[in-house]
C-alpha cells in the first residue's frame, strides 16, 4: 500500500474548504474530509478527490462539540497515513446587530471559529510527531471593523492572534500560518448587486479566483521557512 501524507481539512465539503482539499489532493495528500451537514456536497467532493487517485476518508462532526473533535481524531488514528497537514476552514458567518446579539449566538460563533481551531491544532500537534503544517483560514475581516458581523469579525481577529501563539509554541517541528482571503465566493448574506458593488471597490476590481486562493496554501506547503504569518489574499481589500 502506498503511504500518502494525510491532510485533515475542516469544512471541506464546499466553498474554500473544498478548494483546499482538492489542492492538497493534487499535491499528493490523502484527505480526511470533515463536514457538518452538507453530506451530498461532501460525497461529491470525495468523488473528485478519488478521481485524482488519492484516498479520501469522510467524517461528519459538529466542531462546537469537543467530543466530536475527539471522534474525528480517533478516525485519523485509524487511517494508515501519517497526519502532516491540518487546515482549519470550517466557520460560521452570521449577520447581527451589536445591540441585540445574544450570548448564545456569540458563543456559538466563537466556539466554531476560534475554540475549535485551537482544539483541532492541539490534537493535531500531538500526532505530528515528525513535523507538520497547520493553516488557519481567517479573513480580511480580521483587519476591519465589520459592525454587521461582530462575532465573526472578532473571532477571525482572535484566530490570527492564535496563529502566532501556536506558531511560537509548536516550533520548530510544526509550522502554523493563516490565510486571509478577501472577496472570493458570494454568500447568501449579500445580494448579487451588493457583491458587484463590493468587488468594484477593490483596487483589483474583481473577486479572487479559486486557484489564487489555493496558491496561497501551496506556497505555505512549499516554503518551510514561513511560520506565524497571515498571508492576505484580498485583491487590495485591506487597503481601503
């Protein structure tokens, strides 16, 4: 049996998680594909990975529940490929008003967007005995004050701080970095007209291409002298 390095990608069924999972598969990794509720999307992504000739293992989990994170790593331990990469891509982004945002919504957002990446990194580090790479997917929002998305914005800013802390604590064998995309894929929280207006404001005046985001991960894979950094890929959004 061929021994592939294993990459665990959270939120890998769709959107950027899918992009990262496919990129890693193309670079020779077996994929542990985490998803929450998007079962059909997960199966479709898994088929694409298999078509690339790479092993793929699927595991649903609610990452706000530590016990389900433990179960995810129990599966990782049963896979005959050494864990080398963790990509923390799963996240939730909900519009809210700071005057009415509930404690429950605040906690649910930070549990998924911040606590889960920490617990995942902690568990991954225990298994990356011969080194590895952890990549946290943040957002250009970490540099902004998006008052319409308070919990999300705070969680992504904190995730960039966590990236630096983990990079120092886990060095030299494990590198920890972050990728901060700007406008890539429209979501259901903005209309098509709003999306067009947002992209038109960017210095590069367009949304990112998916392969441009994948290239950021590929850079972090290849350059082993980069740790504790956030690679911003935002078309100049952080400049405005």
